[in-house]
């Protein structure tokens, strides 16, 4: 990508970190190299004093350079003509719990300074988080009397907030799914009942020529199964297409085919149960109906 020549445009999140940033986050390099101490620049009123070398996540690399290698390539922030060279590609990680999480992350080699607000991440040993957090807060408060500390929370606090958002979304989607299934069952019931009412003479004729009740029931159940199979096939194609688009667009995991199979099975069972009562009503049509209406 070069200034003046528009390449792929991607919305991303940014992090400023020093050479210990990846280790603190629990991420790792998959291509290229990590930041070195000499790469770290101070935070200023501008973005950088010099043209920096940056790290990006695997997802951002795929979005910026689809089918190519992002390592060593220049990238640009919108509105800036100063290139930033990709020197390393990292594993994906969630960069923020505010808003929609994204794996499109660029990491700048900058250390917090006296300008602006920033987050300080500290990695601790298991069981030492509480005491070390108190020590870190006291040290930061006394080392710079002009510093204002807004909050200090363990990472688990933010994970709970993220899980709560996902849980609310899951409950909402489950409710919508249950409502859709209920409407679908009513539709299947109504369609089968309509078919029974419009084919009363046919059913009576079948009964008159020796068709058993089980034969009439199986006829309607097979018809309903064919309709369900056609709908399930169309739904699977649409679901796979949308899931693939969401996976590429928002870096979401691929759709688990087990869930798709369970969904198809559930729709089949519920759909056949919805058609069972109208099919039994059709089987109850007496043979005399055919002789009265012919």
C-alpha cells in the first residue's frame, strides 16, 4: 500500500506497548519479530517522532493483504502519509471489551509518557493479583503527584463484563429462535390442515378402495417431510453463506457443523410432530365421503 494509491481499508483498534507488551497480553509472534527496547518511542502530541515499525495481528494481516504476506510491507493510517512498516505478525487476541470486540489490532512501539491518558497492564503470578495491584496503584500515585488514577481492575473483571454482554445476546437470540420455531410449527400445522380440507374427496376415495388409516397418515407425513427437507437444504446453504461472511468480516469462529446438524434434526422432528395431528384427522375421513361427493 502506498500513499496516494488506495489499498484495502480496514477498521482496526490500536495498542501502544513496549517490548514486554506481548508477553503481558499472553500473545506471541507467528511471523517476523517482536519489539526491541530500541524501537520504543515516547508518546508525544503527534503519533510518532519517527516512522515506526509496528506489529499487527493475523486477522488484520489477512484483511490488509489477502492472499499475500504482510511482513515487511508499509501500512498507513487514514490522513497520514508517514508509512509504518510491519515487522511482526502476532496471534489474534481481543483488544478491548468496550463495544464490539475485534481482532484487527495494530501495535505501536510507544511507552506511556506525560501526555494524555493510558492503560497500564501488569502480569502477575497466580494468586498475587490483588496485592500486586494495590502496590502498583500506590507506586503510580506517589511517583507522579499530578497523575490521576481512574480505576484499577483485574482482567477477570473485564472478562465478566464481556461474558455478560455475550450472555444477554445469547438469551435474546434463543428467545427469537423459540418464537420463530413456534410460528413455523403453526404454519406447518395450518398448511397440513388446509391440504386435508381441500383433498377430502381424494382421501375418501383412497379409503373406499382399501387404503388403511396408516397409509393416509404416511402419505401426508411423507409430503410434509419433502417440504421440510427442501426448506432445510435452502436454510443450510443460506446459513453457511452468512456464517462464512460473518467469519471473514468480523473474525468470528467458523460455524460448527454439529450445530447445523442438530438444528436440521430439531426442525425435522418438530415439523413432523406439527403435521401429525392434521394427518390423523385426514385418516379419520370415512369412505362414505367419496360416494356422497362423486
